[in-house]
């Protein structure tokens, strides 16, 4: 470089960084609000439930490229009723289905959300057996995939009803690109990395805690097979997102309206609603100044 080239004037782009509970977040916007304000008290409580100060241990990564718009994955994790319609594992073994005790929570701006569910008994509930994905005769050769061991941190944050059932699954979406997952004893983060308008990279980070017993670590690894690119559950989502993208591109002038459960946006005590999707779309339109 020329003699008068000042490296201090040509450094890397500095990011606004926040750390909490062993997790690091970064933003290109130097004026972004503080992390705690960005999440808001309700969603921050669910974040702190998972990342409660214990030392984290990385168990492994998965990465896949999904041919779909990035918002489809955020919508997927904000759609609480599709697991009981699409995912055979969830509805058959009671991990997530319509008759589970459940709650939906959002921040004040409706950009982030938490879907909270308590595992029900897999069985012959009338509203479940009519669902095509319910397989009454489906059994596991290895029952450890759904061998759930309750953990002390599963109780919800102080901002929720103390009488509410202890969650066995909490899916938290942080707009625009992060998902925090607890599904029974499997815990992970998912990061959406857009790659053009028609595809995105999806990065899974599976983790545990330094004070886990060897048995719990093995349980987390075993149950992680439900998720990731070839997961017994998550493989369904990747395929459906691809189908949806193909349909959008075939009819670019068409529109979809999310009205299940009404047209309003707000917290609910059940999962048969698209309120979380409506909330995110409303926020996204405000940010993009869309009509």
C-alpha cells in the first residue's frame, strides 16, 4: 500500500455486540436498541429460562441449504398447529399436538414469540386420531428417543402464570433470524442465513450444559436426531418449505392471508391460531414501510 495509507481508517466493519447467558449476538446497526430492550421482558424471560447462566457445551452442528424465502422458516416456527398435522412423530408420541396444554407469547411489537407446550399422553384423543399423520400402530425399537427426564430449569419465567403446567417444549423465535429450541431434552439454536431471495442456509447448533451427566448428554444427542437436515421431524419442514417456494414462484401475483383464529394479534392460551404469523408480518411491513 502507499506510504500514506492509514490502516486505522480502513478497518473491518465494527458490530454492535451483546452477550447474555453464554450467547453472543451481533448487529451491523450501531444504533440498535440494547439486547434486553430488543427482546422485551416476556421473551427475555423465556431466553433466560434456557440460557440461565450455566456453562454451555457445544455438542455438534448441522447445516443445510433450503430452497425457500427466509421468512418461511420464521413462519414455520411461529405456526403452532402444523406440528400436529404434518409431523408424524409429534402427533403420534404426544410431543406436540393440538390437545397439549399450550401458550403463545409475544413481545410488545409482535416481532418475537415463544410457543410453549406441555407434552400430552400419546393415545386415542378424538381430535387427534382423525389427523392423517397420527399412526396408532407406530412404535419405536429404541424408546430413548422419547425418554424424557424433567429438568429443574423447565419451569417458565416469573412473568408467566405460576400455576401453568411445566413446559416440555418451548420454541422461541427472535426476529429476524434466530430460533431457540427446547424440545424435551434436546436443546439447540437455529440461525437463518439468507442466500438470495430464493434460498437460505439453516445452521443448527446443538448444545448441553457443563454440569450434565454423561447420561443426559447422551440423551440430548439421541433426541437431536429428531431435528437437523435429516431429522425424523425437521426433514418434513425443509420439504414443505421447498414446495411452498415453488408454488409462490409459479404464481407471483397471488397472495395468502393468515386468518385462522381471527384477524387480531395477541397472546393466546391455545395453539389453533396464526396470531404469531400475523404479528411478525405486521412488524415486517412496518419495518419495510410496505402498504
